[in-house]
C-alpha cells in the first residue's frame, strides 16, 4: 500500500492522510505532486510524503513521528 501524508511540522499534526492500494501507485504519485504544487502556491510550509508499507499498522511502526508528538517519542526512548 501507498500512503500520502501531509504533515504540519510546526504543530506536529497530520493535515491529510490518504491510502492507495498497489494498483493505484501512479495515482498516488500524481496526488503527491498535485498536493505539493498546491501547497507551494499557497506558500504553506507542510511536509508531503508518499510512503510504502504493507498496511497502516506497519506504517505507524516505521514512521512513528507522523503519528506521535516529539514529546511522546522522546519519552518512549525513540
């Protein structure tokens, strides 16, 4: 699966999150580009990433920083 994440670093929050199955990889890539261009035009400083993982649970393990605050990561010994 592919996961498109728009992340607000300053507020440590996910702004948008969309999942795509393997057959929609091209659509996921196009969506990432469109989102980045839109944010650029709006002068919005958000991180946009397209990540691949077996499922959302795996993504939450490998990319915890998008789903937890920095404070909770530090407390857990990240």
